[in-house]
C-alpha cells in the first residue's frame, strides 16, 4: 500500500537541514534571542520580496491581524463595536483577530468557484459602522479586483489582507500582502513559508501604522522601559527569523513546484463525481499564472466522506479545510443563528489533496489514479 502523507514537514525541512542547523547554531552562539539582527534581516528580505515598505515580525499570523486592528483602534481610526467584513468560510483566526479587538465580524458568503469572498456581495453588507474589509486569499488564491478597491474607496474602508495562505501570489504585478492597507502573514510550520514553530509578520506601506504595530507588539514601547501605549508581547524571535531567512530563499521555487502539481491535478483528474477548483483566469499574465500559490488543492465531492475513505484505503492522506464554518462554532454563539448556504456546501463537500514541495510526481500519479477510480 502507498503511504502518501498530506504534508511531510520532516521531508520539507530535511531539504535545508544543513542550513537550518547552522542558522540555529549561529543564534545559540550569539547569545542574542529577541529583536536582533536576524529579525532585522528577515524583515528586510521579506520587504524586498514583497516590495512592501514595512515588514514587522510578530509572534504568529493571528497576532499579525490582531495587531493591525489594535493599531487602527489605538490611532482612532476604528473604535469598539465597529464592523469588519470577512468571508464566512475563512479559517477562524480571521474572525478571532476582529472579535478580540471588540470589533464585530460581519460574515459575507464566498464565491463557490473561487472559494474566496464574493466581492459582488460586499456593498449590501456595509453599514455606517463598517470600517474595514478583511480579504482572505484562501487556499493560496488572490482575492482582489478593481471593484473591491472601488467599494473600499467610496465607503472609506480599510482593506486588510489575511495573507496567511498566499505568500508569493501575484495580482497584476503586485504581490498579495502589498495590495491593501495592511496584511498579516503566518509562518506556521504548515504554511507555504513555514518556520519551525510559530511566527508571523505584518506588512504595510503606511509609516504611522507600521510604527504603531511595532510598538504595540513590544509592550507598547519604542524605547526600553518607556511605554507610550498599552501593548502586547508579540515578537518574532531570532531563531525563527534565522530559519525564515533560509527558507525565504526557496519560496518562489517551491511555489512554482506547487503550480506544476496543481496543473497535473487539473488536467488529469477526470472523475465526473469530483469538482475541481477553478483558478481565477489570469487576465493580466495568462502565461505566468501567478495568481495562485496552491497552499491547498481543494476539490469538492458530494460523497466527500466516502471519497476520503476510499483514498485512505489506498494509503493517501487528505484533510478537510474546514469541517465547521466559524458561524457554527461554539466559540461564536452570537453567530450560530446565521445561515450561509454556499459556505455550508463548501464545508460539507471540500477535500484537500496532498500538495507540497516534496510530493513526488509518482505520488501525484497515484493520487490521480485513486481519484479517477472512485465511484460514488
Ligand atoms: C494560519 C492562518 C491564520 C493564523 O496564523 P497562525 O500563524 O496560525 O496564527 C490566519 N488566517 C488564515 C487564513 C490562516 O490560514
């Protein structure tokens, strides 16, 4: 039997083992573990990669989003009770960042083809309390268009990107995480750019916001023992930054490899019971097709659980992103009465196939064969 893991983190990091071990050894020998030169290097390298004016390393992706909103509140741009529009099918962290700041998440249905926020439904969700739209580039696909920008502009809304799943994706020449007013990145080990522990970053071109986020993530302090704001402790540490400096060098190559796997899945899976993801057609660079970095390759099937069992019997591990939508979670009782038919369909039918920089072509062939042999 096969043994195809959904995501083999051991194998992914083994590719760079020598460099990673050296990076860790250098930090240990330096005796300097927080707010040092590795964090500064990673911030500089990521800013260059993303063409962002400011990158601020933080403890994780959730904190990146929390700190952006906290900074806007601290700066008087938002206040408690204000509303933030967010896709109903996102990972719960997007909502947690909003509600933790005593802002109100307003859920909007996704588009069933792209799985991303349906931009055509935003206008009707706007109220006098709406202050921001949080777009999520879900599964690694860009969620952006001119209409989104127009709605934000005409309603004076900030656009915050949850870029946790899409580092490296490009819309019309601009990387995700540099499209809106501010963005949160996650370097959770399973993300396309994964640290060896928790890590995250905020990206923005706004000088004031950048300065405030940096202070708020460091006890509200710009100068040691001088506290201007009531902050948090949410810093990227030197050892994770050192690992990320190594792995950032390979992200484009790894994302390109993911695109190749995705291309094979898209052209070779031909089972009528399986609905393939529909990447947004690239109007800007069709030859390059850089609007997607395939963090996840998500298919749909009405008999999803049977399909997952069929694959498991053949030694192929799959996961569901995500089994329960945020509005049905106990954590959000106040949203439990809401009903989102498209979101429900997605959560009932989606299945994520193995895709990563270390899935081999033979393994991809086996997955395709197993999928095509499934009869509902
Ligand atoms: C992973 C993820 C986050 C949170 O990132 P952490 O680093 O795990 O805190 C937020 N939003 C989305 C869409 C994610 O996938």
